[in-house]
């Protein structure tokens, strides 16, 4: 099918057309300079063993300089390939005292690699460093200060301060620019030292240095320090004066320096419109720079500052026009740079579609583009598709659908569907194109086409149903769940027009158990729809599917949906019709747009990794939370803008509880009178829903704040369970620690484990999430615990999805028993875990939060409590202050504390009010039978609570305090 | 910023490994090898995230170069920098190959130490680097020389050293144009643009300030584009409209913005002064007309006709046409009327070279090719 692979003219033409000679006559002599490369190293990549190390040692101590140098080279070669040559440390360091710069550099390279593992020996080098920092040769001074900053040994760092201070004021700009970066290095090792020693101010002074490269490096260092500052707020604020200096340096420094400066300008917020505009004007020339990084960084600043300007102003219009050509030019760079550019253009066209709306053609795919460029171009093509260019786009997409790369073809087919949804005028052509593609009978093309046709049906109902018969011809070839589900949806939706719909659906039903759950759910719904439309001859079918779904399946979603349909159909078929066949909201035009707040944040990160991943930096950068960037509000928007930035900060992923509940009630059930559960008041729905959000039905069982009696028996029957759900009072919230990463993927050979401990229905569980970050599927999971303080041991074997495919995360809940062997751990709550899979056995340690160990029968009799309190000696009493408890200003704060603790199995025995203070006496029992007695002193209005604890084993106090902290703050 | 830079051969053996930041461990070297170089599927992106560590890679010939980071770095800068590193290496020791890298590893380490500090790219201009990274040791320098080097590395004109003297001052200028064309199977031109560059070889003394004008008019029109609807051809003179142009860092961009003049102090030797792109009035040098016919399930016939479009007085040299073939092509039969054609299985393409120098206008060349495919295509 070579027609598909188009032939492009690629003319490498026009050889040197012009050849202007100034002061000519004759050809210039070819001027190539010879750069001797020293002696070639023939033995560099040999294996080093004991004997060789010995040999190297003697060579290093050779008197001849040349020999020495060769030996050091060999050492570095071994180091490169990952061999351990740290044994040669003293010998190599001895070579440091030399006036040969090349040898010195090699020794320094070695030092940087091994100093950390041999800190005591590294001290030997300090003297040479300090001496080198005074060397008359600026290259040597710079080299010394550069290397010293890379040696992360505390003792050396102490000696670094003085030379660094001098180098920051060195007369030579080369030394100053190196020293500027060194401040950032030092900050990474010891941030407080940088702040205490006043290096920040010195660095700030360098911003007004006469040399542009010094300025650029100082900016880079300051930006990094600002971003990593522990306080979260920038240590050095930018002022309009510094910005002005930076803009001046921008014209003169190297390409990389320009990138540093532009990136730091992107973090600056101009005070007003005028400043924003004049800054933009001074940055615009950078768009003509040959370096793509400079161009993209300039685009970033412009995109950000443009937000501040009124969008209808002439300046913004002309700036928008100026942005397009450089962005298009980026597409003629190397493919890797193109990729970064395309990912960014994808963001830019979402934010400002106007910029590139006439440039559709440049995104047409070339046959020799790498696949990653092709896929990105395709994405942008759809974003730019409009009524004006849709014909061209469609004919391109049709070509792409006959390409070789399966992913690309699928995406192209999907794109055709998206065009249809986006541009109504083109829908008909899109549908006929899709039909043509289905005729090719290429399996994955057909499947993909059916998936998108389903969406077209939803967007334009009752318009293209004539093609259903063609689709049905391909039923047998569909083997992917999504395509099968889409086809079933189509059959169910148009059951009344398909004569043999019942036969078709029945044929799917035969292998019901083997289907993907997506298909099962869709099949269930489709058959119910069919039944509601043609009740006479499909009763048997619906019976069959309902029993399959409710009795033979262990998928809770499927079972629940089955039950709901069943009850709906049996109680009120009319209502069922209203619910199941209700009119659907139309699907929106743009389905895959980024969420606006995320988009705004990413615009601030143009050109960076975040813009490549389309994820905020926090999603892939470890550690520091950092400040989330947001676009500046338009100066004219005033207070409105402030509000919007605030709302941007809040993650908007989880819808508000109220709205969710509202939706559930109004959409699915269509009014309480229809619902089979109408008898239940609305409030319990609220609590159930809230709890679902909170993470499980954990403590709904029998816990009420009004009756502090411990739950007597665990309800087992489902009826009782339901009763309890509906009978439970207002929201309950057992504190569940968020999952923490216990085993990062780099330590777990690609397996990432995070988890937490939870108590559910009186049973301790370890909730784990296994994520496979490796390239191969993992299987054969097993878990084992070491002996621990509380005798915790798995109550059943670990059950994880196995095999776990790459890139997939699976949750597992492991019930725990406390009957295992006991051994005291330090700290008490440490649990050492071994996890095995087909790759290896991984070990990690985690902390069991103490509150998970509080048992349900922890309520002590009042008198026993009093007696025990007196009995325990005073030296066993430990005090602790819980600070900043939320809602402490509430009038019924004490009650809140009581109920909160109650939900976590801490029982209040008595409550007294002494001199305006509330005193609470609480008891709890740990899984190993240790009783803990607490006295809480709560002052109204004071956010701090004083806690006194008494126990016969006071070393549990630490954990209990932690638990109180978590529960009351959680 | 960049945490480390690794170079591997095609087998995944490490040739160069330089770590700049503490957050990058030795295991990063292996992670890249296992997950990218030895990955079973084709790599789908030049940026890979493995366990919260990002790897940028480029592959040239058989050599992989990877930059590693754990931070939110400027991705465009990392790639531009890696391309620059390759440039620098090429200008020091020629072709990038395993052999060359192994033989020059000491030099490479010295360069990497100089051009990347704590992950921040420093001056990467080859001309400047060659003044003080020579692999000879520079102990013999005088104080003045040292000061000159440092001021040049950091200076405003970092790309040129002072005190260059030529007896004969010369300047050579080459204009290279790449015509890019995308054509639909029906022969309709979808998009076409010319990407051109001006390459300059300068052998001038001192610090000469040069001004360059292709035709001042052109640049002016380009600037006015979009703001005025003035027809550029109205003036009567042949005018080319440039969509966009980019300059070497020696060109004063702010001056270009305000005065539309290209003024610069050129580096010594060869450099790329400017790049430009234009989409208007493109006369195509050739027309390629492919005719494809499927003969049965496993065979197809491709006929390619090449027509020249330029004046007879010009020569068409070293013309090469590449015809991509399906991956499962098992054999090719070629009939070639002019020049030489060859099927290159390694490139999945038929390469047709026209070796004759003269390319008369409108002369047709005909070629019939037959594939036989081992299995039915797309089965």
C-alpha cells in the first residue's frame, strides 16, 4: 500500500549560490589548526583487578611526570566504566601538587567522585585548594573554587567560605562567574551557611557586575536558591532596578546566559501595565535568536506578561503576530528540539488560539518525522482545526490513517472523530471518511473508528444512524474492550431500529464472564435499554443478564448496577424508563483540553520539563513543594483577579461533596419518590457519600457519638450493614494517614510501594499500592514481616493483581493479625517488611501509626479508671502539648474532640469543668493489651491542648501523642 | 539544572559519565541503559521519566548521549546544549564515533568540566574553548595572555579574540537554501517553504564591525508584514518576503529590531550568520511525479518521473531521490533510465542518484520498480 506513503520532494539544492569575496584574489588557504590530543590511551578501557590497582599505584608514585599523567588517565577511565578505584585515593591526591593544569583537572575530577566516600582523606586536598585560590593564574583560581564547591564534605565546606568570599570579589570576571555558581553549590550543601555568611548579599551585588556573564551566572544561582529556599518564599526579591540591569545584560551575554536571565524574568511580576509593556518590548528581539531555548524562554516571558495587558490593545495584537513566525521556525530545528517546541505550542494554542490559527499547514506530518514529532503534530492539527481549514485537515488525516505506525494510525482515526465533533459542518464528511476506513477492514482501524463513531452519535443524535448496518458487519472482528463496549452502546442506544438487536446482544452475552468489566457494564445497560424499548420478546434476555451480573460476578460495580436495574424494573418500570432512557447531555466540543488552572500554571513553565510532560513540577520533582506559579491577573481586573488566583491554588479535582450528592440524587434517581430507597431520608445519603469520599465505610458500623458504648458485635449480614449505613448519624471520620511511599521505585527494582495502616471494622489492615515502574510485568508477590513490638503479622496471604503490567498501579489490602512473635523495636512502631516478587526480594521499614492499634474495647470502667490512675506511679506520667488544633474556637469544641477520639477508639470516661477549663479523661487499649490513660486539659479559645498520659509502659507515650496529633489535626 | 551527562555506545556501555549534582546517583547510568537503550519497544519520546528522574537523549550515529535531571529544567536548553556539545566535540576531533570518544576521553572530560558548571551551561563557543583547552597544558602563558583568555570567555564578544591579524582580509559568503515541500498523492502542493542560511567565512583583522544587507528592502517588508497591507511587489523591484529570520549570537538583535540593520562583529573562521524562512513565491527546482500501482497482493510497481524546473544555464548536481519502501520488502527490481539507482535495505529506501552534471530542462526520467513482498502488506 505504497500510495499511502507519500513521496515528498526533498531537495537538497541550491549549493552555494553566492560567493562574495571581499579583498579577493585567489582562494584562501585552508586554515585548520592542529590540536594535539596528547597521547592516545590504548589501555583506558581494560578491566581493572587487584593486580592492576597495584600496578597503577606504583605508576602514580612514579617520579616521571608523563608516567604519572598516564596513570591518572587510566584511573579516570576505570572510574568512567564504573569500577571502584577509590583505593588509590591517597596516591591520586598526591599528584595534585602540580603546575600542569591538565593533570590537575584530572585529579580534581577524581576527587569530586570519591571525596564523599573518603572524607578524611579528602581533607588532605584542602591546602592545595586554598593555595590554588590565591594562584596568579585566574584559570587556576576558578578551577579551584569550582571544584571545591563540588566536594560535598562538611569539613571541606568550612574551608570553602574564605576563598569563596575572595573569589566573589576577584578582579577577573572568569573567577567571579565561577564563584557565583559556587554559591549555589554551597547552598545545596549547607543553606544556613550561605545565609549566615552573607553570600546572598554578595551574590546580589554581582547582579550589577560590569560583566554580562557574571550577571547571568549570578541570576542562575539566585533563581535556584530562591526556588529551593526552605521557607518557600523567595530570599531575594526582584526589584524594577534589578530587572532593568538584567535586561541590559541580556543583550550582551552568551546564549545560555540569556536563557538564565529570561527564565528568571518569568518569575518577576511587573508592577503595572506600563512596566509589563516596556519589558515585553525589550524582550521581543530575542525571538530572532538562533538558539531555540532563548526563543522559547522569551515566548514564556511574553506570554506571561501579555496577561497583564488589555487583550484588545494594539500592542498585544502586534505582539501576537510577532510570536507566530519564530514558533513556526522552531519546527525546522533538530527533531528533539522540535518535540519540545511542539509540546509547548500545544499549550500556547490552547491559551491563545489566535497566534497560530493560520499556520495549520506547517503542522502537516512529514514521512520522515520521528514518531514522537508526528504524534504531537497531529494533536496540534486538531486543536487548530476550524471550519476554514477542515477540508484540508481531513484529507491529511485520511492519509495518516493508512500509515504504518499503529499508534499514529489510531490517533489519526480518533482525530477524524474529534474533527466531526468540533466542526459541525464537517461531520458528514468525517463520517463518510470513517466509513471508508472501516471498509479497509484493517482490524485496529475499524475498532478505533467504531469508538469515535459512538462519540459522533452522541454529539449528533438521530442523524447518522443509517450507517449502523455497516458497523454491525464488523462485529466479529472487534476484540478490544473499548471497541466492543462502544459497539454495544450503539446497539443498545438504537435498539428500536436494529431488528436483530436482541440476537446481536445475545451473541455477546455468551462469553459474558470472559469480557472486560467495561464491556460487561455496557452490555448490562444495553440489554436493559433493549428491554425497555422492546419488552415483549426480550424478557428472557434481561433475566439472563441480570442474573449473570448479580449472582455470577464478583465485580462490585457490576453487581450494584445489576441490583439497581433489577429493583427499578421490578418496582416501577415507568421510572426505570425515565432513568435508563433519559436524555443525555451532549458531549462537549473539546474533550481533551487541559484544565484551565493547570494550563495557566504550565504557561508559566513554558520550555521547561513541566511543559513537556504537561504536568505541574510537583508531579515529578521530588521534595520541595515549591510555590505554584500562576499567571498574573490583568491589571484591570482588579480584585476579581485576586480571587481567581486564590481559587487557582486549590486543587479542583474532587468536586465539592454537596454538588456531588446533589448530582447523584437528581441525575440517577430522578427524585426521591422514584427511588426504591426513597424511604430513607436524604441525610443518610449525605453521610454515606461523604464517607465514600473519605476513603471507605470504615467506622460506620455501630458508632454513634451519642452512645459511647463500644460496638458489641460486628454486623455481618448485608441487611444489617445497610441498616447501619442508613442509621449512622452525621459524618464520621476515622483518621487515616495518607499513604506514604515506603519503597521508592529506584530501591525496589522498579517496584514502588506506598501504603498506610487502617482500622476497619475492628480489623487492622495494611493498605498498599503497588506501582510497577519497570518495563516488565511483575508477578508472584508475597509479603513477610520481621518480628516487631506488637506482634503484627499478615492474617492472610498478600493478594495483588498478578501479573502487574508495567506502568500500572494496583491496590491491595492486607488484613493483619497481632498474634505474631514479639520483639521490641526502636522506635516502638517500626515494622520491617520484606516484599518478594519475580524480580527480587525488597526490604523496607515503615512506621505503624499508633492509632491503628487502638482496639474497640478500650473503654475502661469509671472506677477502674480512677483506681488505675492512682495506682500508676507519678514517674510514669508524661506530658505533651498538642498545638494549633483546628476549630478550637467553636463553642462545642470539647464535644468535637470527644467524638473525634471516639471514632478512633479513644473513649472518654468522664468530663469535668474546672475553672472554665474542660478536663477530659480518656482511656484506650492497644492490641497487645496495654492500657493507656489520658487526661486532656482544654481551655476555651486556646488552640493548644495539654495532655497528660499515664501507662504502665510509658514508652508507648510517644506513639500515642503522635496519634492524638494526627487525629485532632487530620 | 542538568544533573549529569552520560555517553554510551550502541551496546549501552558507558563511554563518558560526568555527574554534576548530588541528586544523581550511579544507578541513573544503568536506569537509562535498561529502560531506553535496551528497551524492547522503540523509544517514543526523547524525554523519559524513570522513577522521578528525567532523561533527555539524543542519538547520533551509534552514540547515545543522555542528560539526566531531577529538577524542572529548561528542556529546550538541555537539548540545545547537547547538540552544542556534539558540535564542540566534532570541531575538536571530527566524527562522533565510539573510537574517537574513547581516544579523546580526557579531552571530553576537560571540556565538560568547562562548559557545564553545576549543570549550568557556560561559554560553549568552540573558537574560545580552543584558546585554552588544548590538551597541551598552558603553563607557559604570560599574565597578559591569561587575562585575555578570561576576558574573552566571559566577555561581551565571547566569540572573537582580540589581536587577530591577517595580511589579506577576506570574507566569504555562502547562501544555502533548503526547499521543503509537502505534496498530496494527487500532486497538490500542501505546504512549501524555503529554509535558508547564510554561512560566512571571515578572515579579518582586528575587531571589525560589519554590516550586512541582503537587500534592505526585504527586511523592511518582512517587518512591515501583517501591519500594513502594502503589496511588496508594487515597488517594481524583485522583492522577497522573509517570514522569519534568526541570527548568530554576534548579531545585535536590538539593533535589528529598531533599525532593521544586521550589524555584527564576526567570529574568526566559519560560522552561520543567519537563518531565514520564506513561504512566498517559491519556484520549485524539480517536480517529482510518482505513479504507484499495486500488482497483486505482494507486488507493486512504482514509476517516478523527475522534471526539472530551472533555467538551462544552471546545473543540477548530486541529485538524490529517496523512495521509501515498506519494511517487509523482500526484493526490488529496478529499471533506471538515467543515473544510478540502488535499493538500500538498511534505510528502507531506494536511492536514486543522478550522476550526470547537466540536467536539461523538462527532461523526463523514467523508472520502473517492482517490489515483491515476503508477506502480504498489513496482514
